[in-house]
């Protein structure tokens, strides 16, 4: 039986490289969108802006010296709805200078969205367009490779089970480097050093086992073959 380790490793490496490329592309695009938003909402760069996909978060330093989100802007495309900039913010009854300044800033942001919302959206989508197309291409390629990887793993798993069954039925059986607990019956799960199938009857079998470092040998009948192979495969 063929060993698919090389093919699986190669596919995993390719998927990892594409995933990393998509991550870098997304971060780069987020920075481009951030610059568009800075030009309209953060001219003096007094706020810290974080963009994640179709969401942008704006932070100011409060009286305690911590960055606090003062509002967020969303520009995702919603099903059967006209795309528009959506402003989100929290409300409070406090009278701190920070909160008063935040309200003033929110008024300015709301005015900008009212006056220039469509233009801002157009610029954002133009910035996102080329990178989004490239990202979709990479995603499609990654998905295809993942499907290939799943197929290889499925075949490799099936081959491994066949090999384990052959080993179990061989005269040597399977030796476990360290004793492993294997459920042979619902109420019988010994720690086994070595196991071998000595007879098969339909979906069950009789096994010869060694426990206690090989000091105790016995047999057990009517052991489910599929369950036995599953447990052995887990340990290997």
C-alpha cells in the first residue's frame, strides 16, 4: 500500500502558504481602507482606527489613559438592502469631559456620513475591489487543495486500517510499546501489551492478548472487529 505522507505534507504546506498570503492581503487591504476613513473621519489622526473586513472601530484615550472605543462604522453589503455606511455608538448619562468630547466627535462623524456617505462608500469599495478579487481566487484555490487533502487523508486512513487489520491477523500480532487500555467488551477494558486476532466470525473475532508486561496471556471471544481496529488506529 502506498504511503501518502509526502502528498499530504505537500498539500498542507501549500494550504498554509495560501492561507498566510490571504491573511497578509487582508491586513494590507484593511490598512488601505483605514487610510480612506482617516481622510474623512480622522484628519488630525487623534483617534486610533482598527479595520477588520467590513467594520471599522475608532478609539480615543480616556481620562485614565486607556483607549476606549467611541464609535464604529460598518460598510457590509446586506441582502436585499442598499449598502450604506452605518454608524454604531453607545449611549451614556455621564458628564465626563471625555464623554462630552465624544458626543461632539459623533456629531461631526454623523454630519460627514450624511454629506459624503456615498462618496466614502465608493472609495472604500474601489480600494477593496482588486484585493477582494485576489482574495476570492486564493480562497477558491485553498478550498480545492483542502478537498484534495481530505481525499488523501481518507484514502490514507482506509489503507492504515487495512494494514492494521493485516498486522492483527498475522502470527506476530501487534505489540504496543506501552500498555494501552483497549475495550474488548462493554465491561472489560484491560491494559494490553500485545494483541492478535486468532479467529474471525462475521463482525466479531477471538483475540489473544498479553498483559502485565507479557506475564499474563489469555484469549477473549466475540470482540467487535471494527471497534478493535478503531482503538488500535487511535494509538498508532
